């Protein structure tokens, strides 16, 4: 039974990768020094180099104007200054019992605000996937149910 679950989750990860990648870009090869050409997803996911990942992690960011102490737009010569702000993090993966791939987790800066204020970790879980944010390090860690998968990254949420 465990072997069947592992096979199903492995196939789900491969299907997820292929489905999401083909829907918006696909897979390409990039040159990595001391390794050579390696396949990477070309669809904007954070874990693009993790070709066997059972989850796809996307961070949607948008540019917002930088404001001075008076609330006025900051300019660099004739160019307005913008900085990226996190809109949401989405995790897509296998939905158990449905045989489909879909959004399993979504986190917004509003979800993380209490964690930023308290300094304590924020955790959200669904469908066996867990995403934890550690505010002191600006670090996120995703754990997925397939073969002990874990992926960590640092990202500001401003």
C-alpha cells in the first residue's frame, strides 16, 4: 500500500510539473557551472530548478510606488521609483482523493502580519502540505506529503 501511495505521489508530482509548465511556458535547459545543462521550469515558480517537486510554488509580486516622508512619489531624475511587494504565495499540488492538481495553499501579507508583529512563526496546512514563515529570517519552508519533500527560501514580504 505504501509503495502504491509513493508511486501515485511521484506521478502526481511529475504530472503537476508538466501540467503547470506546459500551461505557461514549459521546461527549458540552463547552463549551471560545474554541472552543465539542467532542466528548469519556465513558468515563474520559485522552485523552478526542482524538476521532481511534488508542488509548484508561485509568489505574485507587484510594483508599488516608493513614497517619501510626505507621502509623495519618489523620483530618480525623470523616472518614478517603484519596489516589489508581495501580493500572495500560492502552492499548487496534488489534491488527494480527486486525482487532480490544484491550489493547495495561499498566503497573503495580511495572513503574515501577526507573525511579523509577534516575531513568531506562521504556519498554514492543507491536503498534507504545510507552509511555515519564520519572520526573523524572512524564510519560508514548504513541506509536501510526497517522499518527505521540503523546500526553503528567503523572501521579503514588503
